[in-house]
C-alpha cells in the first residue's frame, strides 16, 4: 500500500506508458467511474430486451454498454470496439485509430438485485480489429470491481496493480505488484451442472474438499478472480458441458483479459484440454471457451484430473 498514492495518470506516466495508451486508459477509467455511479443510483430493473445470446438485459446492462462506447469514441484513439452486449464490431476510426478495445460492460449483472459485487472487464489490442488475434497480443487489460469500494485492477503486461476510486473521483494507486502463489487455499468452482456429464469434475471437487480447501464462489467472474488476486492464491474453474460444448464464458470479453491479468500476476490460465487461453485465436467475436485459472499448481492438478478421468 502506498503512503503517497499517485493518481492513475501520474502512475502510468512514471511506468513509462505511452501517451496514447495512457490517454485511452484514462477515458476507460472515467467510464468505469460513471458506471459505478449508475449502479448506485440507477434503475436495476429489467430493460424488456434480450442480448444476442438470448439473455434478458437489465437497464444497467444497456447503460453501461453506452457509457463505455461513448468514452471510447471520445478518446479519438480507437479503431474499433467489440462489446459482449453487441452482435457486431463497432468501427470508429478504422485503420486511422491506434487501438481496438473489447469489453464486457457489466459482468455478473444478473446478481445485481442481490447487492453483491459485480464488475466490468476490458482488454486493449494495438491496431484494428480482433479476428485471428490472440490474447498474447493484448497490450493492457483490466477490470473494475464495484463493491464496497470501486477498484480498478490493471496490467500493462508486466505486473498487476490495483487502484481505488477516492472521494474526489480519481483512481489512485492502492497496491502494486499483485502476485498469485503457486499453491492454493481456496477454490471457486463454476458450472457445477457439468458434474453429471464429467466425472473428472466431481473427482476434482472431492479432491479439494478432502484437502480442506475453502470454497469461495459468488457466481460472478470478477469478484471470484478479484479474490484470487487480492488474497494471492486460489483457482477459478468453468468447464464446458452439453449446453455449451465449447464453454460458456466468452474468449474476447472475459477469458482472454482475465487470463492476461492472471498470467501477469504469476498465475496460469488454460482451457480444460490444457491449452493456454492466451494462445487461442479469436475466430468469431463471440467465441466461447472453458477456463481454469489461478494458482499454477492447482491449475495443473485440475487438468491432470480431466486428462486422467475420461468423460
């Protein structure tokens, strides 16, 4: 924790972040601040519409999507952006822009009526577009966590830093160099409905329980991975099953950004076949994938279970 915390812009400047990327991150941070305010004061009811996946949208889903989109346009730096809430790529400057941004404007919004922590996820690539590109090409990724405090966890590809929104509306550095230990004390198992189809997953859960690991699962990707990063250990799992044979979570908007952050913190992120998430090329804007990420030894153990026990 910093005794004399810098604001986000000053911190990025001292880290040698380019002027263009620093400016874009400032616009994204401002969008996150406005989304945080909207969550506190806005309508949390249903919008009466569905997104392209057939999921019922909340008014806040639509508003958060608009807020991020507007700020990316205002930055005058973005070639194109892709949002989990929109079917098509949104082209802004095309080849005249510096960056392309993918984002999930409100991850975990179905939980908002229970007043638990939710978030927003984003990743930035240089150039125009996403197709054929991999998470390993990301130049910066982060997420906002809207809980008792609003925080921004950010990586530029080396270390992972946490910023907190202060009482004058600025993100200031709170903790630097968040690291994930190789071993884990906790587990966050998503998609338990896969257990009847996949004995490997049932055996893996029993392994964790038998080794007295602690369950930490909220039903939201942002709070679960935020817990892993802030506590310095843990594993988050979301395997595929028959309803989502490739996995449910989206590669571009959720898995690639989170894999980038976790890898930069010393963790590991793979699909259930053991393939690194950051090596998977985007073939469609709404590709899905299974994912196991967090403490390296626990991820390796999980994949060993899936490879050893057939399903």
